[in-house]
């Protein structure tokens, strides 16, 4: 089974904090050449996809590499990568890291990664900036012509919550306004991540996962407890049908523990290709279910952690 995201990489400030250097990746052996090019790359502020996310202060999506500011175009095309999404992580106004996700293309590639935006001075609705949809042409057409008020649909609900959201069983969810089109192409899980830039602008990144080409095998959201001394499970979705609420009942992750607790302690996103060296309860349960890798994204507002989003491959 191929996942929708083919290559995940981290870019972190170098010792001068004026450029971004390679901070690791998750990929299969078929992307070894692209990985080798990336390992030796450096990006200045506003340069390339990682630098552009740094300079803009919000997620950036590139659905075509040719004739763009993307720096590794030939190598990406050679590797069969067709879309890149850069997710910056800031603590206040200072960049911690940029996570970049790459999608690949094939005839059965269904799902979506979308970037939505609201400028409160211009509109009370959220509109699509751009998105990547694989072969879901009709779903793409409808999405490009849909706007969401605050509190409606996955983008609008994420906007209102100001927190990452996971919506399950989209084909049965009237809260997902595009549920009929989603049902037709097998999209069954949605994840939204909010970004606030200034007082007036909100960006929402959405991941729509299909059964045949899931974005991840499992999604989880962890949040600090009231005492802010541990993370507790808030919500999740598992493509293998595990009851995550029951599995995590009464369990928590300490600050600094494993990849998930580490993201809270450091404010840094994390990737781990060997869950067996991750000591937290979430990693142990994912391993039991046959998952081997984890991607962790802290959601920070101001300089305070709001949630940790983790997904397993």
C-alpha cells in the first residue's frame, strides 16, 4: 500500500541561524538520489520551498515545480515527486524548523492536501489558496469553488477551534460539507491544522486521506493536561480500526518522553524511522499494530504549545 505522502524532510536553522540545513528525512530506498541532493542543500531566508515558508510565516504549497522558486526541480521530477508542502514551526516570531512533505503521482493516487486562507479585512469566509488532489479531479473542481464560513466544514471548524482537528468517517459526516464527493472517491479521514499570522489572518492546512492511498496509517492529537506536566490523548484515527480512546485511557506522555514528548520539550518537529527506539506508550502501541515510523508536528501559538499532531507510517 502506498501512502499519499512519499517523502518527509526537516529543515533546521544552522549554527548561524541565517540558513536552513537538512535535519533528516523519512523515505523509501527509491528516493535515495533525491535524499542525497537534499542532504547537501542549504536554503537562505525566502529561498526555495523551506525558505519561502520561513519568510511567509505560514504553510506554503507548490503543486508544480517547473518554472517556480523550487530549487531541486530536476531531481524531484526524476524521483516522481509532484507536489511539495512546507509547514513552518515558529515559537513567537522565531523559526524552529520547517517540515516539508512531498507527494508522488500515479494513476490510483487519491486524497488531498489543501491550503486555505482567510483575511478578516476582506472576507468572513475561508478560500482555497491551492491544493493537490492526485486523480480526484471532480473533488478538486468543487473544492476550488467552495468557501467556508468560520465553524463550517473542516477548514472552517479548524479555524474556529484554533486547534488541530481529526474528522473520521467523512462519507457519513454532514459536518464535512463535501462529504458526497469525498464518499465517491473513498476519502474517509480529514485532518486540519490552523496557523494564525497576525491578528487578522488565518491559514488552515488540511489533509484528506483515502482508504487506498492513506496519508498515514494512524493520526493522533495529544494536548497538555491542566497541570501542563504531561500530554494526554485527545483524538485520533487508525486505518486498522483500533479503538484509540480505549487504548490510551488513563495513559499519558511526559514532557521529553519519546518523539511526541520531545516535540513539546524542544518545540521542534520530529521524524523517527525506528519506533523501537521511541520509549513512549504511543510508539509501543503503534509498533504492536505493525507501524514503524512516526512524524510529529508541534502546534505552537505565541510561544506556548497547544497540541502535538502525530502520524504513523
